[in-house]
C-alpha cells in the first residue's frame, strides 16, 4: 500500500550522505550548454520555446529531465533565460540529459504569459502544454531515452510541475519534483487559499510519484501553507513525500538556486530516484561553475 510520508531530516541527511558518497572534492568544468528553439503550435499560430540543454558525455541514449523555472517580478519577456546549474549538474552527473524550457511569454519564448487572477488551478494548467511539447521534441532525438523522464519545478515552475502531473503526463514520467512550488501575485490575496484547495484536486488526479521540498523560512510559502497544501495533495496521491527541511540561509525559497542548498536536498532526491527506479548513482565526475 502506498503511503505519503514526512521524512526525518537530520538522521536521513547524515545516513544518505554516507550511502551515496556526496563528494565535490574532484570537479570538472561545466557540461556543454546548447540553446535551441522548440516549435509549439497554438491557436494563434506557431510560437517557439527558448530551451537550454545540458548534455552528459557520451552518445546516449540518456534519461530525460525537464526543469521548470519560476516567475520573477515584472514583464515575463524581460526575465533572463533560466540556468539552474546546481540541480542540472546533479542530474548530468547521473547521466541524464536536462532540458530547461522557457515557457510561453518568458524570455525569448513566443506568446504571452496569461494572468489568471485568483485561479491557482488555471495558473498551473495554462502552462503544462509547454512541458508536453518539450518532452515530445526531446523524444525525437536519438540521444534521449523515451522511457524515463523526470519533471522538476521551482517556485511557479514547481506549481506547473504539479499541474502537469494532474494533466495526463507522458507515460515516460517516473516522478515529479517540486521545490517551493506555488503562485503569488500582490493583487490576488486569495491565491494562497486557492493553492491549498487546488492541491487536493491535483493530488486526486495524479498517479505519478512526487516529492515536495519546503523550508520553514520560505518568504513566499510558509510552512502553514505548504503543510496544508501537501496534506490535501497526499489524500489523492499517497505516492508522495514531503521534505520539511527547516530554515535555509535567510530565505528557504532560494534553496533550489543556491549551490549550498545541494547538501540539503541531494540525499532525499537520490533516494527518491532509487524508489521510482530511475538512475540514481553518479557516473560522471562532479561539476561546478567555471570561475568568473
């Protein structure tokens, strides 16, 4: 019987660090980065999604990871291309190819970002087709495996990842990985309550395993909100787990982007990959950003 769970942080981190050998003493330069445009058909005509690819050494085929970005303040078209190096490198070290699409209306991607007011559900579902389009394109490439995919999301991208899991995901998807997922807008005071309620619907419509990471001092989604969201989600999707990792630096919402956050999330994510029968052992040397 599948059960949702909240993991004991301190003991688990120490144990899994020993088991999986977290070690960054030896490192190599960044893996090659390729920027492409993926065609997406829409009712207004074709648009293109600006997408970054991080590819491991070798010919493949490689299992696939999709990483979904968050939303910054201001015009989404002025948002810079997303470069989630710490998490991308973690997966490349394990032999995955990583695709990071800028969703419609963001950065150099075509189309316009749609504002949905207090509808947290539509804020997520409106963007899920971009994930499908990216997976479908990736599966046309000879170096991409077609039977193992993981979908990762940060902040609003985490919320979109949960919405994707509730929207008939590609059969290859083994797991959903949500870092501090949610939607916020200063003009919509009801969004947090809507997220809590929508989490119940997303969970009920999801059969894929999911892991959630939320900290105590998250500036956007505090533990009262994240606890209630997960409790609702897990009622429908018991094949999910919640990692309440406590405080991180000055703002837990930044864990995903901070290289120092890897020591917090890596052992839990590695265990999750093992549990969903996805590659979990590092097969390439660690990466670290090149000196500036």
